[in-house]
C-alpha cells in the first residue's frame, strides 16, 4: 500500500500505524513549496518525517530538483502531468511515478521510450 497526501501530519500518522514496507508520497503544492522555502527544505522535511518520496506539481520539477532529490536519497515523483511534453519531460528526468489525467498519453510515451 502506498499513501499519498498533501499533509505531512497525515503521512506521519499513516507511517506510524502502517506495517513496514508501506510507502508514503508527499504531494507538495506550489504554495507549500514556496512557504517552506523551496525544494531543499522539502527534501529536509521529507527526511525528517521519514517520507521516502516527494511529488511536487510537474512545473516545479526540473533537472535540478531531480538531482537534489537523488542526492538526498528521496525518490521523486510529480503530479498534474497531463500533456505529452510534460510526460516526456518526467520520463526523461527519471521520476519514479507521476499522476496524470491522460494515461493514454503516458502509456504511449512510456512505450515509445522503451
């Protein structure tokens, strides 16, 4: 089971009651990312809360974010990945998972990249 949420408190509560091996993904809205001071702060909070994956909104994910997440040992996902260009960008950046309202485009892009 994997739980995703915008609230770190919710994820921490889930982590505390879940069996080992269940994952958590912190969905980070743009206002939250700005409020906490950017991706470095988000990665530090993820580490502090023992959250193994973050998923900012797709426009906030770039090569620098991918490198920072990798260096911090935090998996990187994204949400709102809804057009062909953004899907291809996420695949190129190596995000581990993303959400999309267009699974048809995502599956076609994945097949083309294979």
